[in-house]
C-alpha cells in the first residue's frame, strides 16, 4: 500500500510567518492580489494555505506555482513542496470472479485545491498508454465524492473556478469506462456515477454562461442513465434540460422535458424530486404566459413537497429546501409579470436560505431588486438597497449567471437613475465591475 502519511511543509509556513509576518487569511488575500497583478484569476482561501502547509497538497496547481514564485522569489523546492511522488506499488490483478473490494485510490486520487478553487481527478494518459486496471467500488465512490464536492463548492463560490477541473475529472471517469476492467454491476454503478458527474459539469457550464456545453453534457447524462437503467439519473437529466430550455427561451421544450422527468421518476419514491420537476414545469408554463397551468403546477409542487423527505431522495436534491421552493415560485411569478408576489417570494427565499447557498442568495437578491424596479408601483429605493446587497457577494461568488443578473439589475434601475440611492448604486456597480 502506498504511503499516505502527510509531511507538513515547514518551509512555506516559515516564509509566511517569519518573512511576510502574515496570518493564513492575510497570505491568501495577498496571493489573490498578486494573481490579479499577473492577470491570473484564483480563489485562494485560508483553507488552501493550510492544506499546503499541513501537507495535504504536495504541489500546488501551476497557476499557484507561478504566483508563489513571483511573490516569494523562490522555486517550489525552496518553498518546501515535493515535485514528484515516490513510486507506488502496482496492486495485484483481481480475478473476474472475486468479490469486489475497496481499493486504494492513490493513483486515482481526487485533488481538491482550496474552497472552490479547483477539483479534478489525476488524469489518465491516452487510451492504451496508462490503463486504469481493475475498477472497484472504491473508485465509483470516488466519482460520487467528486460530484458532492463540486456541488458543495459551487453552492458557496459559484462555477468559474471549478468548470475546467470538473471537465478533466469527467474525462478521467470516461477513461475508466472505456479501458478499465470491472464487473457488470460495477460497470452500471460507474456509468451512473459518470452520468451524475456529467450533470454536475453541465451545471457548471450553465452557470458559467455556456449553454451549448451544458446541453451536450446533459445529453450525455441522459444516455448514461438509459444505458445504466437509472431512473433517478434520467429524471435529473430531464430536469436539467428543462431548466436549460427555459433559460434559452424555449418554454414548450422546458415543459415537455419537465413532464418527461415526472413520468420517469413517478414510481421512484421521492416526492421531493417530483416536486422539483413540477416546479420546473411551472417555470415553462410561466414563460409561455399560461397563468392557470403555472398555478396548477405550483400547487402540485407544494403538495408533493409537503409529503416530506424520503430515503429515495438523491444526495444532489439537498439544495431543494423550502427556500428554493419559494425562490422558484418567485421566478415563475416574475415571468407572469406578478412583480409584487415575485419580490415577496424572493425575499422569503433569501431569508430561508440563512447563511447557506451564497450564490442562490445572491441571485434571488438580484431578483428582488429587479422586481422592485419594474413593478407597476416601483420602489427604486428598495431596489437600490437590494442591489447593494448583491454587490456584497462579489468577488466571493464567481458565477456567470450572477454577472448577467447584475447587468439586468443595472438595466432595470436605469429608469430610476434620478433617484439618489439608485445613482449611487449605479456608480458603485460600474466602479466594481469596470463597466463604462
């Protein structure tokens, strides 16, 4: 078994404490600032500095290597990082009829680079050059953990820093499927796990303003679900395609995809999942302008949600809290031009989220600002106050959708530019974002 002992990086810690005389928080901020000077976008946090110093990360990603060298004037070796890992023993082959066992993941390890900074699998080489060998349940669980980590970091920090790394992880998982050795049961589980990873990568593309990439990834997940005979994954993929269709201005496609999701998961046993798909359908009806069908779908969504959680609820559904239920209804009300109800629902969503799901709170706060600005009885001061709260999420939350929403807030507030509070916000927005 490979040696997994951590070796603390005392050299880096000494540089930080003795030369820079900084806390980890201060050092992380300096790294971000130095990166900006070099036109490198990073999301360094104190936890990442701690991971370097504690030996959890043997060598930073190349972007951090460049920044640290510029900042300290030292090479990675001089900073105490290990440039190569000791050779790892090759595990013995496992006979096809032997029971699956938890295998060591050192050669297929996931690397989490700070709070939302990056997540990836160590990539496989070209097919045939570096075959992954026997794939076991431990490897499938590693893919599952990657999905969970993506969502965890995305909820707090947005998608920008994760998208490329998630794509690399997905490429590796597909490599395992194509050239790995596994039992039929493990193959189905790996196919499903890879499908969920494809959805997670698609979500990051969607949040980064890349709908074509998201659509392709959701389609791959749908195919994986059907091959693996996984109704929960198929329903999830249909729901994502519904959301994407609505965002792209195709309401009938959004409705059909949401209805397809409900058909697939109807007998799965998760009322909460059915509730979410009913709310996706409501979003499509609202964009189509059908208030009656929207209300029916919303009522159905609330009724299903009230049945409570179940053991069948998938892990990814954890985001679908009462706050999200209120927020999705608010979005539908906004599409029906029911602006006061939409603003009230978005406020409820923000309050119910509390300190969790920073990106969703930022998006719903932007919705509050827009609804106050465009309603029949506009409240520009309230709109400016909400818009100010949105700016407070930058740069912690890095999301293409949030930047787009801020642009929408600006457009909505322009009509009230004569109001001092609005004028102040417009100036602050342009200063922070560099928009002229």
